[in-house]
C-alpha cells in the first residue's frame, strides 16, 4: 500500500487487465520480446509469477489505483542470476493511460524499501534498455545508479543495470 496505490500478489482474475498492458505497442516499445497477445499466454505468465510467490513469499505484483480500483500496472522484485551473482531484479510496467503521474516511481520506491527492510545486503537491479529514458528516470529517482558490471545481454539487446545495495 502506498499513498495512491495498492499492490498484491497476481491472480488469474487479473489476466485480462495484464493483457491490456502487455499487448500495447507503446508498453513494449523498448522490450518487444515482452509483447503478449493471447490471454492464455498471460495466464501462463501469471502462473509463473505465482510460482515465484509460492517459493519465496514475494515477487511481481499487480498494482491498483486506489481511487478507481483499476489495475494500472505490474511492479515487483524477483530473484535472478546475472553473471553468476544472485540479485533482486526490480521490474515496473504500467498502462500508458496511467503514465506521467509518478505511479511507477511510487510503486518501485515502495518495493525497494521493502527489499531494504526484509532482504538487506541483496543487490537490487533494474535492467533497462539504453533507449528507455522514462524507465531510467524512474530508476534514478528512487536512488538506483548505473552499474555497468551488471550490464547483460537481454532478448532485445543489451540491458543496462541500475543498482542499489539494499
Ligand atoms: C517506465 C514507466 C514504468 C514509467 O511510468 P510512469 O508512471 O510514467 O513513471 P513516473 O511518472 O513515475 O516517472 C517517469 C519519469 O520519466 C520521465 N519521462 C517520461 N517519458 C520520458 C521520455 N521519453 N524521456 C525522458 N524522460 C521521460 C517523466 O517526466 C518522469 O520524470 P519526472 O518525474 O522527473 O517528470 C512507463 O513508461 C512504462 O510502463 N513503460 C513501458 C514498460 C517499461 O519500459 N518498463 C520498464 C522496463 S525496464
């Protein structure tokens, strides 16, 4: 829960709203391999996110706008390995109708604080395409900094690492 948003574990009932985000060309402009166009593919993705929650007690969340109850995005942390090191990957992705209101910053900041409280000593890493300036802005606003040692090849090209030791 933040000032304007509530976050919770994803459920299958969220699949249609998530599809509305992941099938939007603007959303996947910098990460075209994230495009999802079929509901059943989102349902598979939700099961994957739920699996992480079941194993670790945290993971990618659905983000709801408090004033409308609308699902406006996804944001979360999950374990991943980069160059042999286990890190906490911070992800955020919102529907374009919700952009420009500080929602991504608000949600990502809350999750970073959560990681700092519950998983101190872990490295939080946002993986961002060099052209994705809005995402880089969010990362630096919450205190993440460029950390080229964790740059990595992603499905859509090089992913720049922005990190903070929690
Ligand atoms: C990145 C994303 C989550 C940002 O969502 P948002 O709710 O608009 O973010 P915020 O409002 O919290 O902050 C965005 C900041 O980027 C800035 N910004 C937006 N578009 C920009 C652009 N094209 N170039 C530079 N800065 C930009 C905004 O002005 C704002 O900064 P400010 O607070 O100093 O004005 C959203 O654009 C998105 O979902 N994109 C598609 C998915 C994605 O790329 N996710 C990240 C994957 S690494």
